[in-house]
C-alpha cells in the first residue's frame, strides 16, 4: 500500500509546488519539517496530505530555524527529509543550513523565491536569493542548487536533488520561484519501477571502526542512523573524521577542504545545463528558472530579426558551470544574462568570461517577469 | 526548442477573489493538457486577501510546447467583474471574443458589441441553487463559443476537479452555460444570414 502511494504514476495537471512535493515523495522523502510561507505553502500543504499515506511524518515547526534543524535530525534518524520556504524564511534557515553542510547531512531545501528584501512581495515572483543560496551561511563551503523552469522540472529536479544530496552528503537546494511554483502544466510521473526510491549508503563497518566524517578520495563516508548502536559525535564545531571537535588550523584545513573538494571534484557529475543553438551563435543568453521561459520567446524574436543567438540555461546553478562558460566566452561576442534581480549570476558569467566576451545584464526588480522586448533590445545591443 | 509557430490560444479569466477564476483556468488547462493531449499552461495572480480582491488566471493552449507562459494578446477574455473588464478590455486580438457576466459588467460606451458575448452567469448559478458555480456556468458558455478544448475533455476535467458530491451540480451549471452559448451563437449566425 505505502509503496503504491509513493509514486503517483500518470499524467497530471499540477502546479510547480505540488509537482515538487510529488518529486520528493517519489524520491522516498519520509519527513517534512516546515513553517508554511507564501508562495511555498502548497508544497507543505501537499506533503501534509501525502506523507501519512506512506507512513511518513509531516511536522509543522514553530519557525524556520527549527524547521531546518528538524530535517537534519530526521536525516540522522535515517529518513530522507525536506523543508520548503521563501523570502524571510530562507534567511532564517541560513544558520542551520551551515550546520547541515558541516555535518554533511543529506536533505533538501526548496526556496520558492518571491520579491525581497524583507517581507517584500509575498505573492509575487523574484530571483534575488541566488547568491544567498551560494554564500548565505557563514564560513567557506560548496553547495548544490538546481533551478527548475516548469512543473515537470519541479518534479524531476526535486527527485534529483534528493539523489545528489545523498551521493554528496550535502544539503541540496531547489531554487525555484513563485511563477514556476504557482504555474500549472502537465506533469508526467513515470511508473514506480522507473522511479526507484533514492537510496542512502549505510556503513558496513562495525561500531568503533566506523568514521562518520571520513573523506575517501573525492567522496563521502557512508552514514549510520541513530539507534543502530554506533556511538558517534556530531557537532557544528570543526571536527575530525570521528566527529570529535579539534580546534586548530590543521583540522580546519582538512575539514573545509573536504567540504569543498567533494563538490568541486565532481562538477562533471553534478552540473546539468540546457544548450540551444549555441554552435555558431554570436550572442548567448544565460538564464534560469522562470526567466529562461521568457528567454525562449526572446530567442524566437531575435531569430526572426536574423540575429545569431543561442541560449545556455542553468539547470544546475551551483556549482556554477565555470568551465563551459569559460569555453563559450572564447567563441562568442557576448553573453546576455537574464534574471529577476540587479545582477547575481551576471557577475559569475562576467567572471568566467575573463574578458573574452562582453557580458550584459537585463535586470528586473521582481514582482513580474521580463518583457521579452527588453531582452530582444539587449540582444541587439550585444550583437552590434 | 523554439520552432515554427504552432497554433497558440490564450485565454484570460478575470473577476474577484472567491469567484473561482483560478479554478476555471485550472479546469480548462487540465482538460486541454490531460484529456485533449495538448500543451497547456495555467498561471494566476492574486493579492494578499483571501476574498474580494482582484483575481485573474490565464491559460495558454498550444499544439507545441508553451515556452513563454503568459498571455501576450488573448483571443478570449472572460470578465466576471467590472474592474477586470475595464483593466484588460483593450488587450484582445482583433477577432477576439469578450465573454462577460452581464449582471456584473457594464460595457463601455465605445465597446465593440460584435465581439461581446453576454450571459447572466451568476444569476443562472443562483437559479441552480448555488451562486458558487457561476464560474462553471461561464465555462459552459466558453465551451459553446470556442473550439480549442473539446466538450468531452472539459466534462472529464470538471468531474475530477470539483469537490466530491458536487459533480452533478457542476455538470448542470456547465450545461446551462453551454446551452446559453449555443443559443447566442445560433442567434448571431441567423442575424448574420439575415
């Protein structure tokens, strides 16, 4: 019965938030701890209905700090876990996101971005948390963030986020936005046989021999779960492979280097992009999430005007596809970055272009999406 | 990937929060996407109020993929509030259709009456016993006057979208609106022939 309800196979008409919840269910998420906030509440709402059907738990927490901690605890208890939020809630989750990073805890955090700063535009779209996703918690670390641009991708990429979070033992972010979250489209959910539950790797070592924070070359240690008899220590302090605090520069170097290397050395496995007509293009649009949907139209308009334009869509935003952008920069005249902010991913593109290609931004404060005509104007300018 | 322009229909629903404008868009989109095998994208906008504020939804129905997810120039607009009518009436294709609840919308003096189709949707719903199904009356009206989603698909989408125990009432509402639409369409063609 529970297995039947894990994957809702079939053709549905779902909004992005609901599709996200179904992606989590298919991945085998069993715990949701959260504090509902527009425009992410529909994810929480659906999880509250769906989790009991598979013997999971939905827990409404007192705030976002507690929500983030609850999902870390659930993960160490042996369950796949997630939370979702938006706007101020994302800020409140930042401290404990860092705890998740340093404890190398697999879990998924979904941000349905709205306009900010502060309370901002609760019901309207924004994409201005992209750098917060990368650098929002204090200290040095690498993170994984995916940016779906349709309800179908909300399903697909939430499922994928669980897989990546397990394989790299890192909290994984789904950086969506209000438009995609509230947009309804057809979502095809494959048969359960094609959507196996995402598996966690558990240790085969005996208690006493097991090192919870070991770092085999470029990889991560398997996990254990509370109650299995492994007496281990987990702490936010800088720690050694056993998890015991070691407060010195050498231990810091080993631990932080590991947190960064396990992502950086596996960039090829993690990074996913969509390329459209990139070969032979003079100008390349770089975009992600809802903005990329506007860009598809601008791309059409530009082609009608005879411009040689391609598109490089970030499906994975973090780690940033540095190598690809660096290579493209050697072949094209310019990049046009389209995002609902005043320059976040834009600066990443400019950095990786290394002066080989000009970088233009089509900024937008949020609350609405770009007018395709504004993108077209930037493409014309860039093609000159 | 953007290719040759496939057939794209755009509908805008506008009214008050609580009238079910989002549900209308959802049912039409679901009918097109799940039961007619087309691509459909439904989006909505609303304010922070639970009820009473302006509410609208949009549906794009396309033979190919829907890239840009919003209405550019709608070919059908449904107005169930004066505010919605006034705000969006300028933005409609030349041969577009304007469907209005005639008891809730007073037409502008310069309105092109040839494009306007009127129905007392809320009054019909009240006659059926529940004002809340006015949106489904309107859906029936739309179904009779347009051809981008099949009648059969819409009926299926209503059946699996409305709350349990209300399917019969909603079907009656749909049929009431559809019958009125067929009558209006019939009158128009008779008038055109004469």
